[in-house]
């Protein structure tokens, strides 16, 4: 009885001959589904959507004043994200967390949000990507001219929105290679591009491993299973590198990393920046901002962005705490 042909996770990296004119013995079979949908949101499986439909209806009825906050000139750049007077509650309890957030991000920009624990930073990030634990009660969120409130979480991901989580989940039984190939092909379908075969995907992903200082056998391991904190963060950035998202939301990627690991992760993020994509970082510490330099730093307090400035805000915060920032 013939043995089953290999999947991507057991395939060997392609040689130059196999990719350029060499004979192929036959295309590799389609990737096994492993019982999961094409992943989205930087590694999370598709989220339940009923609460999202509910808050989309509420938001559509919102009468928020779109002239409340001026939009800065992008210097000819395209507007990626525009958030206006965004309010949101915890879906289960109704507790209000976001109380009128305004934020504008143009392509090619790096932004950072800082603030005390409980100020709403991570909630804001999760609301952007459509986490069902939160319900939008007012305001608007536009991404590349599309209304995020009318989009399911997986559709937001396919549109080019990516989020790296503080504590990435494990997906037992699904290799990194198969996971990434499914996710990338889902995005290519969204862009009306042909899907890559497993061997073609190997050629695409292999250089990105070098950028992240990762070994090829990393792809054969199951997603985040048995990974150290540093490996999980690297894996999140590998997903970002593969998907090529236009806006990456990095929620405390510096947590749990030593200086060397942080330097590697930051180098990888910097290597992915182009004039067309942008980054929104959430952090407590200046050290991350010394490796990935933001153009704008926003301070969040009590569910709102209360101050925006440059790196001087983070330096004042490091020396004097939030009291010093409030007096600036």
C-alpha cells in the first residue's frame, strides 16, 4: 500500500533546481485542513460573531459627531485607520471601558499607546480587531475606507489588520507550516491572487525565517505548543511577516523578553516597515520605543487618549511617572 505524500510541514525546503526549470515528480497535495478554518487575527482561530453583529447595529445607530477631532494631514499619504469618538463596554457586564477614543494613522507611520493598567489600551486593540468580549456602543472605526463595524473578525484580518497578542494561544496538532500556508492563501484569495502550493510557499517563507533569526525546523512544530515566551513572540512576528498586513497592532510584544530577544523582535519589526504599512504598539516601557521608534506616542487614561506627542512623552514617563506627563 503506497504511503501518503508529505504535507508542507514534512516537506524539505526547495532547491534552486526544483524552483527554476528542474523536473517535478508531481505537485504536493493540498494542505490538510486539520479541522480548522483559515486562521486570522495574528494566530487566533475565527472568533464567534453574534456579539459583533449586535454591536455593529448599535454603532450604525450612533450619532457621534465626526467633527469632534481634527484629522492631521498625512502629507500625501493614504489614510489607513480613522477612529472617532469610540465607546465600548464589556459585553457580559455592560461596564464601559472606552469612553471616546480618537486616533488617526496614515500609511508608513509608527504609533505607540502608553498608559496605566486598566486605562483601556488592550481593550482598544481588541475592539479594533473585533473581539466578541466587547461591544461597541458609539463612534466609528474606518480602515482603508471600510467600516470595521460591518466586518467580521476574519474579514478584518484578511483586509490587512493584524494583532499580536500578549499571550498567544496554542493550537495542538496544527504545524506552523500548515497554519501559515492556510492563512497566507486565505489572504491571497481575498486579494484575488492565486494560492501558493506548499513548495511555492516554502520558497516564500524561507527568507522570512532568516529575518527573524529562526531555524527552519521551527515550521514543523505545532503552533505555540511548548514554546517559550520569546519563541511565541517571534512566532507572532513571523505571522506578521508572512501575511504582510498593512496595519500591525502589537500588544506588549516586549513583555517577558530579555534584552537580546527584544532586540531580535524589534529588528524584525523594523525590517518589515515600508512606506505603505504602519504599526500601532502598546507598551509600558521606554526600552521598546528605543528599538522601534514611533512617530507619535499617545497616552491613554480612563478610556480616552488624553495626550499625544513624540518620544519625549515616554522619556518623561520613565523618569517621573504619569504625574509628570500630566504636567507637560
